[in-house]
C-alpha cells in the first residue's frame, strides 16, 4: 500500500532527493568512492557546499553582507549560540511555544530577557498581537512556525529592532525579507535535508559586538571565516540539502512553494471545518500552513484511537498529534503532495461516513 508521510520531523523529502543522495552515497560523482568516505576537503566536495550556498542566496534573495553556514548541533544549539553572539545587555523574545521557551531559557544565561508576549495561558493556540518590543533590545527573537501547536507567523513583523528567527519548520516555504534579520536559523530535518545539519544565515556586521569571549566552535565568526569547514561538517545531510534546493528551484522557487503550501493547507483546513468529527486547535488567523493540528470534537472523543488506527490502515503515517496538544497533526512541508492531502481528506470523509 502507498504510504503518505505526515511526520513532523524528520519528515518527508522529495523522492528524488532521497534517490539522488542514495546514489551519491554509493558512488560519489563516479569516483568509485562513497560520499560518506571522502574528505570534506576533497576538491569534489567543495562545489557541493558552494552550490548549496549559492542556491540558498538565490532562492531567498539574500542581500549582500550575509553569510550562509552549515553547522552541527541542531536548532537547539542555536538557542545558546544566538545570545552568546548577539546579546549584549537585553534581548526580547516572543513566547509562542515550547521551542521559543527553550530559546528564552538559554538567553537568560547571558543577559536580561524581556518576554514581549506569550500565549502560554492558552496552550499556545494563537500568536500574540498588540505587544510592544523595547526599542533598546539587542534583538527580537521569534519562532516563525510553531511546529507543535500549528501556529505560524507568515509575514515580516514590524518592530523597532533587528530580528532573529528560528525558521526550522517553515524555511523555504515562502519568500522572506532577509534584510529584516540579523540571523535566521533552521534545523534542516523539517523542510530541507536529512537530519544532522543546521542552516544559519547571519548578517556579518552584526557579529563581534559583544564583549564576552566566545568558545571557538560557538562563535559564528569561526564558521564564517572557514566557510563552514572549521571542522568536519555533516557531509551527507549537506549533500541532501543541495538536492532539495535544486528541487525547489526546479519547481519554481519560493513563490511556488508558498502557493502550494496554501493549496495543501486550505484543502485540509476546509475538511477539518466541514467534518462533524473534527475541529482545528489553532486560532484561525494564526493557522500554520506547515503543521495542521486538529482534534476530535468533544462528543466524538472516544473515536480518537479508532481514527488513528483507520488512518494508519489507509497508509497515513505520522498523523498522531504531539503529546502536548493531543489529537492529530498533519505536517505538510514542501515535499508533501496535493495527492497526499487528498488521500488524508478522503480518509477523514470515509471515517465520518462510518460514524
Ligand atoms: C524541531 C524544531 C527545533 C529543534 O530542532 P533540533 O534540530 O532538533 O534541535 C527547534 N525549533 C523548531 C521551530 C522546531 O520545529
């Protein structure tokens, strides 16, 4: 039976990305050696990094003066690298979920942290509006897509300070005005690559402004100077990122990714709103196009487990919701197909008809 992958991360990648990466793992560029057994300094590998960086700059239309880095440690390490490198006295954080809260926790080790707003009291079902960002903050940190709760900020906020964004689960799903940010980071395993690499986009002249000394590996300047080759980078995940970037470009770039994201999400939300069994958990205006969270309506609560079993029997993988929200979560990153969403919608309709 055909499987449809709705996992939240690591998650679905385009089939050709997996296949092309697998080929290079067996025989890299016809060299007779595996991608996994060559030096990252081999002359054949440098072009992989160069092309990936060039494609990222092209797709996101990154202005001059920014560096693109491939680092280890996941988005979680960035929670500490960001304040290490950018927090002088005070930083502002918008608390929209568990990831935002974890980022805030690390920042508190380095200086004053102002929580500009939080939706914790409503289990993060919405994005707070009408808050003020202190104009003397070193930066405002936001999480553009809240993977667990299915809320998203899909536009650039207007604030009086430079922004830093965790875009782990929606990067490359829409055009972004990078010039508003001092730093954008994303663990690759949601929308870009196989797990093991983190993409960081950093404004060069925003670096070197803090007084504290920074351990070499945690200093962005180390990686800027060495072109992500200070130490051994995650070679295979970087290669898979290159394949994904080529795929995105061939599909029509970020405007097309945005259009498809809208189509997929609107189809699924329309069914959630129509179907008597289900309801969405996020406030409508803040609904994520990437992670679509829904639960059983109260009068059908006992059908939760049967629906999960039924969905599985229809080939739907990874539809179970995160434990802190419950219910269901269908992740629809760039690689998700309209066909996959149609199959899930049909599964929801068939289940409704049986009850
Ligand atoms: C998954 C995720 C993270 C954590 O990423 P790791 O690479 O596992 O550290 C952080 N932020 C967001 C928004 C995520 O979705």
